[in-house]
């Protein structure tokens, strides 16, 4: 699934996009502490995008890791041919009313993620709705770029209009910002909407 493949960390082998998703130097939620979230443990089917008729199925499983403050996600994206699959290490935290996953690639199609992938922390906002759907958002690059350039949040912006964006704020500033409505507003368009597999 194009949307999910872009979403899950922008590993070079999985993404068509020219630049990586917005990443952070420090995980979001460090000051609050990381905790597993029992409400999302299980297998979720990703709703295909309406304009992507070939995307019939995508599955994302969330599992508790052996460390009490960590989780694992396993992506299965069947397609004609081999399809794609990968695993991701997660640290989850809650700041105010906002729930975050920090995700790092672990494996891609059975191979260990390369060093840069494994070190790239991609923050994801998630919400479990009253309708039972789990929705995930990535940071909007343009909005994150504008916040960094305004000086409200420390970060680095690569050269050119499509330069990669990396937030370098220290944990206290980072968490204060993302606990706010302004921080949540940087997550604009959902990249995955999922129903639990029963």
C-alpha cells in the first residue's frame, strides 16, 4: 500500500517519495515516559485509498516488546509478486490529549534495516476513535519546516524546497510543544486508517 509504505518510516527500499518523513533527534514523550498501549495491541487491516484500487489489503500488527516501555509493529503489504513486509521498534507516549509513537525501522523484507534507517526516529500521532478505528498521522513537512524557520522549535532543514526536515529540540522543549494544540496541528492528513481484525 502506497500510503502505508510511505508512512512506515520512509525506508529507502519501501518508499517512492523523494525525501524522508520529518524525523526527530529525540523521541517525542521522553519527559513523560514511554509505556505500552494495550488498546492497540492486535492486528489491524488498513483501509485502501479510494484512488488506489490495486491496494486491496494491508495489515499492521502491534505487539508488546519484552521491554515494558517498548512495542513492535509488523507491516504486511501484499501485492502482485512478493509484496513488502517489515518490522519497526516503537516507543509510545502520551502528552496531554495527544498520543505518539516514535518508530525506527528494524527489518525490511527479512533484512536488517541499514544503520541510517535504524537511527531515524519518525514521530507518529495516533488516535483510537469511538468507532474503533485506529488512525495514524505523520508530521506535515511544510508545517514542520515553517515552525522551525519561525524559531518556535529547533531543527534542521535540508537545502531546496524539498529538503529533509529534522527536529533537534531537546526533550523538554519538544514535549512541551507537542503537548499543545499547535503541536498536534502539525499532523494534517492521516496516512493510515485501520479496523481491528476480529
